[in-house]
């Protein structure tokens, strides 16, 4: 006699919770590797991680787990679609199905190519030699096409890859929204570039003692709502946020004595990710009801605190007097207005990770459009550097002097991460639309920030987004909260409203 | 057809290596828990650890693993007894057998009692109320008797418990050596106590800036041979050493601004453990050929560097000028001789963990004798405080004013650790006998230390002990290296030679 659906559901949850626990252990190993481990430990750590990864993969693809989920998908527990059990069943099933559909040989080939690709890319970037990287990138594109075919897709192969980062989203939708953004952002950036005004950004590269940067960053991080009793802040070359348990969220940053913005806005950014993780329902840690919606929604939480809060005038009305006391040598002679302008500089530049709030999205547009063309076969890899440079000219008005500062700057493609880039700009778009809604719902955030009140916004985000886990897709969530589908307009309006007065443009 | 022994042996090694890898992952979680994890992470971390522990136990007690080992024990690979395959088979089999012999119900009851016992002990110690702890200690003793019966033993139940820490050692042997030590140490300590001389230990409780303590500790730790490229030093309330991989040894200490010795000798102690771990054959990490012999041998390595090297006159001939430069305010007016005398103070005291090199062993004798009597049923738990105080009077000439500073001071018994205490003094005895041999083999260590040369001693230990893994038992190893069985005399002679001139006794 078959088990009743509730028994099956509980069994599925226990299975998934144990898998999640192994994944959280993998996170502990990963965090330690990046923050603490002596370099000499790398080889054995890789073996530990491989062992765990194999156990985790085995649990996800366990045929019994698949049968239980298939049975549950046809049971009454799969309704209503946003009910607890339905969400759990649907989300676990899609992960199981994805992993089962990929042939082991392809997974291994992708992993091998990613390792070789990263070595080749590092080497090519160092020597500014795209040609040497080309064979591995061609191989990667070909394997990603096979991956898309194996996974299946609703409209185009890119859908299958995007789905890994932005579940249930379609390339066509993203492309339409991003095209709308491009139409408005390219002229806005051009206006800024042509405006005669420039902030004095040299004030941000004065001497900022690292220990004071850290103390100030911790203070502000705590103030916006990152709970240090349930988290940590450490130092790594490549900042990140990961949760090692439901009450153990670790963020990192890197400090540069001669640059204020890197660590400060980096901490706000990672704290934003961390506040999301800390707001997820801990009882369902790493299960669908307690897991982030998508990379884009996760990024929206970091960008919201970094840019919409941390680069706002009212934020600095509250914090600038403190910043000046903390860094008297660097900021003693800097007016609040000069500081605010400096942290909001918009200037077309070559390197994505150093780009400002506005032009950043143009860097993403270039990559998003190019990787679609690569995957569709419309653009041969050999033509990629030329196409890259052409798009930089069109969108940003500048052209890379070499491939090292152009098409070779990012690690993503070499690691097989195709479909990942758009989530960065989706994050900005979600953030803008959510921030505008929060501003309306909470009755004027600027006054609250100026008074040092950040809790209402955090609590709004917690209730509207964090507590929901994966109950809704990103698109559903945005529409539920803001009453309309994702649009480029809130971000454009936010940028126009901020940059207009600063740069004297309409 | 049965598999041939070599195939079986390789299968056993792969099985054990994977178990070892899970144990090493458990170590990563444990290290992180003690050094880095936010307190709020404790509950989930306990679940992660329980999951891993269950997987590890399942692998150790796997019936197939047991059958392979039983078959191999009767194969030609089980000879000669100190050959690679024989050592691997014998050591793995004893661990498998121990775990299989303990009924699950007893293991669970022991674990539960340990948790309750530690809570009850902490509470009892705080309130100086032995009576409230008595029922749980009675329960613990009774369960440990059951454990000994389940495990079996050659001569007495204590053998079975001791064997967990000091494999293949017999209570009778340890008792004989420790009795020999007691006979000579009690009068020596009494002579010291009656001598009129006293060092000025107040110089050690001056102000020693923590950052300088850390830098100096790291410098000295590296100088004696701890490899910081393959390890770390961090801060914890309870210092420890653990290896998270073959090239990833982590030691910890705690600093007190107003006390030099705690952190400094603590670092030497843990570095000594770490140097052992770093010297084990990394290719057999956590397998018999790459694992420490016993707790006693491990402790010998920490005590050797802490006391025989770090408290020697020649060590400070080299390091004292540096110490003085590092701590000019604390040591500027302190002569080398006064400093040397202060770090070698011998004075009967109540608390084991604060005891000096000589009296420490009397604290251990008290516990070793009492826990044997408890286990044999010769001493009812109710009479334990009286027996404790009586032995302190006899051996150390002092009596605890209350049980908090007496029988309730240590965590061990509350956690079910009976049979552990003697390994501390075995460590001192092994260290003394090994150090004397090294001194003879290397032609005068004192001159080397005075010249800042610590590598020859480390390399001697590496070759004689570290590289051997578990090839020999502790007793075999000591006899092979020094040509005679363990004796109390080298420790007594070491203490007499050092304390005689300092305290003006013969």
C-alpha cells in the first residue's frame, strides 16, 4: 500500500534537510578556506569538499527521492501553488530534476573545462592574449549548449541557463526590461559625461586607517540591521556572504588604507545580503520555505542597502558627522555636499567591478547581449573581442585599449557561468522598484534615514521578502509587493532624480 | 572466490581514509565552533556535528569493514607486527572492535549522562555543593564500569578505560611507575617548600601588552619549529591543538595582559603538540601510519617544548635579551637569573591547571589513585571529597578550603573521562626520558639552545617519534628509543638537577 502524501512529504523534508545540512557543512569548509585556512591546506581541503559534494549530489539525485517528489506532485499537497507543501514539493522537484537531467559525463566535462578555463583565462588576461583563451571558451560555449539541451527550455537555450540563477524567469522578459533600461540609461550617462561638473573624488583616496574603517563599517552595518550576534565580518580578497547555519551569517570585505569606498560600500553590500539571510525563516534553513528566491532578488537586497540607502543624501545627513569624527585627517576639510557628490560619481569606465551605480548596468548589458549571441551561435567566439569593444563604444562611449581591460576582465565565462550576469542588473531593477514601494508604504524614508532610523525599512523588507522564502518566484514577488511587473522605470527615475541636481542635467 | 589480502587491505584503507576525512571535517566544524562561530550558531552546529558523528560511527562499525579486518588479521599481511600493513590492520581493528563492543544503548546513556553531568558539575562547582553532583557522578562511575565490562580487559576494569587513551598500556604498569615517582617527588616538593628561597614571581604579573605577547609567542613558536605556513594560532578560552588536514594544524592560546607565563608557555605547549602533528606522515593523515601513538606520547611532545626546553636556562640565555627588548617596562629591571627562577617557581597549590612542572604530577597522582578506587568500588562517591582532601594533605602538604577548589575543580569526571588523567603525567615521564636520550644523542642540547639552535632536537623527535605514526605502542617506542622501559628516574633527576641549585637543596 502506498504511503499517504503527508508521510511522504515529511520523508522528503527530512531527506532534504539532511542534504541541506551537508551543504551547510560544505559552506563551513568554504568559508574557512577563504578566510582562515593556511594555503598549504588547499589540497586536502579540496578532497574534503569533493567527498561532501559527491554525498550531496548522491542525495539530490537519489531515485527514491525523485519518486517521492513525483508522487507528491500529483497529490493534493501540490495545491494551492503558494501553500507550504506545494512550494516545498515544486522547488525541491525542480532541483532534483535539473540534477538528474544532466548526464554525469557532461557534468564532469563541464567541471574539468571550468578548471582548465580558469587557468587559461588567468594566463590570457595576464598576457593580454585572447587568442590563447579562445579554444577553451569555444569548448565552454559548446558544453553550455549541450547543458541547455539536456535541461530543456521553454523558448530558447539561454532560458535553461538563466533558470539556474533566476528560477522561472524567461530570457525574453529579461531582455525586454533590460532593453528598456538601455534606451534610457545610455542617453542619461552620455548627458552626465557631457556635463561640465565633476566631483572631487580625490578626497576618497586620502588616508583612512584600516582599524577605523573596520570599526565604522561594523557600526553602520549593525545600524542598518545586520545582526553581529548571529554573524561575523572578516577579511578576504574577494568579498562574499554565506550562511553557515540559520543563525550564523558570515560576511567579508577587504580594506585599502588609501580608499574609503571599497570597504565601506562593500560592507553595506554584503550586510544587505546578510540581512536577507538573517531574515529568512530559520526553521526552514536551506529548504524552499527558508531559502532565497533567486540571485537577482538576493542582489536586490545588497544593492538596496549599498546604493539606495548608503549613497542617499539622507543617509549621509545622519552618518557624515560621525564619519568626519572618525576620519578627521581625511574629511576635516570636506563639506557634506562634496562628500555626497564624490560617493555618487558617475563616469564611464572600463572595469565592471569598479563601475558606479549607473554605468554598472551598461557593463551588464554588454555581457548579457554577448553571451546570448554566443549561445545562439550568432556570434563566433573569435569575433567576441571586436563585438565587446563595439558595444562599449556604443553604450559607454569608451573603448578598451586591450582585451585584458576588455573582454578578459571577468572570471565568469571561464568558469562556465553563462546566464549569471543579468542577475546583477535585475538586482538593481528589483531594488529600485522595491525601494520606491517601501518609500510609499513607510511614508518617506529620507526623513527616517536622516534621523538614523533604518529599522522600519529592514522590517518592511523582512516581512515582504525575507520571510517569504521561495514561496513566490521573483516576478510574482515583485508584482505582489509593488502591484506591477518589473519595469526599468523606477531605476531610471531614481538615477535621474539623484544625478540631475548633482550634474546639472534635467 | 575470496579477495586476495592486498585487495582487501586496499579496500580497508580506502574505507578508513574516507572515515578519516569525515572526522577531519568534524574537526573543521569543531575548530570553527571554538574560535569563530557566533554563539547563536551553536544549536545548528550541534546538529551538523551529530549528523557527521552518526555517519562516522556507521562507517567504523560497518560489519563489512569488520569482516575485512578479521580476514586480514589472519592473513600474511598481519606480519611482521611492525610492518606497514600489520600496523594498519591491528590499529584499525582495535578501533572497530571497541566501537562494536559498546552497545548503542550504553553509548547513548553515557552521552546523555555526560551532558547532564557537565551541567550538574558546573552548577555544583559554582555553588561549592558536591552533594548535588554526587548522584550524577555515581551514575557515571556505574556506566563506566559497564563500559569496561563490555569492552573487556586483561587485568582490571581500569585497563579498558585507560586503553582508550593509552593503547596497549596496563594499569599495573602505570601504577608502578607513578608510585615510583610519588615516592621521590613528595619528599622533593617538601624540601622545596621548606627551603627559605622564593623567586619574585610578581615580575610575571606586570603589564605585558597583548599584541607584543602574540608577536613574541609567534616568533618563538616558529623558532622551535612550528610551521606557520601549515598552521595557525588563534585565541580561545580553552587552548587546544587540532589538525584539520595533513598540512593544516591549528593551535590556540589565551592572553592576559597582566600575566606573561599563561600565553607564552601555553603557546610553547600547543606548538609542541602541533610540531608532532606536523611531523606525522601526511600521506597517512588520520590513519594508523600517520596518527599519534597515544595521548601520553602527544602530551610528551607538548611538555618537552614547554618545560624541558622552554623553562631551561639555556633557552632563556638565547631568548631573554629579546624578551627584555619586547617588554622593556616589565623586564627592564629584571635580571636573567631572577626571570629564570620566576618561571621555575615550585609551590604546592590547589588548582591542577595552574600547577608548576613538579607539583603538577602530584595533582595527577591524586586523581589517578582516586578514580581507580572509584571504579573498583573501593571508594564510594560519597567519600570522595574526604579522600581527595586527605591525599592533598599527604602529597602536597595543603588542603582545599572547599570542594570548588578541591574535588570539583576538573571537568573530566563529569564528562565521563575516567582513565584520561594519568596521560598527563605519562607525558611528563616520556618527555623526561626522551629529552635525556636526545641530549645524549645530539651531544649537549643546552649549548644548542643557548645558540638559538632548536632544529636538531625537532628533527630528532621527528625521526624517532613523529615519523613512526602508530607503528609502535608507547611502551615499545620508549624502549626502542631509550633502550629501557619507562622509568620515573629521568623526570626526578631533571627536577632535582634544576631545582637543587635554585632552591639550595641537595
